[in-house]
C-alpha cells in the first residue's frame, strides 16, 4: 500500500548494469520507489548472462533487479524519448564510463535544464573527475586500488580480495544513501543535484581505521590474516571440527578468557600484559589459544565463550547462512519471488528494517522489455502507435 512505502512518490530511471548501480536501484525499489530499469534492446544488462541460471534466466540478475519495471530503449536513437521520461521522473542512475552520457547529450547539465528537480546519480570506478576517472572500474580493481587487498591475506601470503563483492555493494549502498539525502534537500530547496559515487572512494572509506596508522604514525599496515591492528586476541582459531572467532577488546575480557581456558600462566607473561602487547605478539598468543581449542568442537567452544560473556562465533559457510534460523527465518534475509520464466526463485533480501515503512521485495526482476507497453503508454503517456513504431525501428 502506498502509505506504507517510504519512497512511494519517487520515480527512478535506472540505466545501470551488473552490480553496484542495479543494487542502488533495487534498494530504492524495495523502499517503494517506482524504479524503471532501462536496458539496451536485444541484449540488455550484461548480468543477464551471469550464472547461476534458473530455467535459462540469470538469478544473479534477478537478485539485483527485483521490485523494478523493465523497458528497453536505445539511448542513441531514442534520446528524445528518454528526455521526455526525465520530465516526470525524480532520479536517474547510471554507471557508464565518465563522459559517456555527455557524448549522448544526456548528462546532468542537460537533464537539469529539462527538470531542475532531477537527482542524477553517476556511479563509476574512480569518480567523474581526477587522474583516474577514465580508467576501467570493477569490484576487483576497486579492492586493489583502495588498499584493501594489501591488508587482506596471511602475512606471508599474496594479497587477496574480500570474498564478496564489497566494493560494488558499498558503491550501490552509498549511491542509495546519496539519493535519500538529495531527496531531503530537494524537499526544502526545490532543487535536484548530481551525486558522484566512486567505487574506490567507498572502499577507501571502509579502510578508515587502517588509514589512520599511516596518517598519524607514517606506518603502512600489512597483511595479518584475520587478526586486528588494534585488539587481541581478535582472530580466527582452529577447533577440532572447524573454525571459530574470538574478539577480546579489553583486559577484563582477556582475564575472563584466560580463566575459561584454565591457563593462568598467560597472565604472568609480560608479552601478553596489555592489549597493545597482545597485538604485537599475536602469533604467539594464537598458538596458546589453539592448544586449548584444537581438541574441542566449534559448537562447544562458542557456547562456553558466550556463556562467559566473551564475544565469539562460528565461521559459517554460505549453506549455513542460508539455512540459519536467525538469519533466514527471524531476520528474513532470504525471500521468494515468482518470476514469469524462472518460476519460484529465492533471493537475498534488503537489510533495512523500518517499523513503519519496511523495505519489501515487491515483484520479481523484469524480463527484457517486459513493461514496454505499460510504462511508455500508461506511465509516460506516449501514443500506442508511437510505441509500435519504436518497436519496429528497434528503438525499444
């Protein structure tokens, strides 16, 4: 119902492909915005070809384009159509290489002349200006160029990317946050604005606690496995049947942990006397803890640690996450949609939980051009004969 949708009065034209941009649009759509995904006729979003597939349809694409309507439009030959759509829209999202929209005559400076209230989101690898702006931008490149990979991995191993596409995901979430801020500003000023999202910037932000070591002490943080620069023991540890983590952030918890392990001698060792010293001697500390944990099962270890108020958790694999009673059931992090071709498909839900206007997956991702007739005719008021002519000319 409209009154229970936070963004029910917002119309978004989503020109994006693959991950960061589509996620930005999906988050807005889950909050109730009318998000119209605009794709190239014939081919569509590249992600339509990404596995895994259900009945020939990409579930990768489905997850990132839920709750949207789908149309096709060639922006080169259908420029006038797009400009007409902008007149009654609130937000445009694109993730083309910087300069592409300007070449098409569809950049922010053009669009704001048509609709001064338009909010224009440009998501790119390195932003709209700067020496790197024309470089290709992908999740792996963002991870490499943000410093994240330099501190990910074992101390004696190679740099590693984070397992998930954290750069793209943070880029999409930051873009959605920018839209919400711009909508609020427009409410008071009546003016739209441009939002310049750099994937690299979002990960540089995520590195803030590590950046401080260089900014303050001129020290370059290095790879250190799963341990932390600022607290110890805060790491992964081996058990008899798997792995678990402990996070001890102060001396009180350290004494509780030592008591639980029945290793009082650790309290008398000067190298473990303070948190700072424990960080410096983390490898040796890990050996002592694993003497205790290696013969015990993960479930028993975590239960005992939590009972003693020591923060701990098992390291779950994806199957365990997808079937976990808290994550999957209580928190509802996976939902089912009925796709017109793929059928019943389970996808990952939004993490937003609002008491009055909750984020909801309202519909499955559209098939290519699924809503052409409805959107062009009913939403934007184009004549049926025009729509038929555009189809024949492959403009849509």
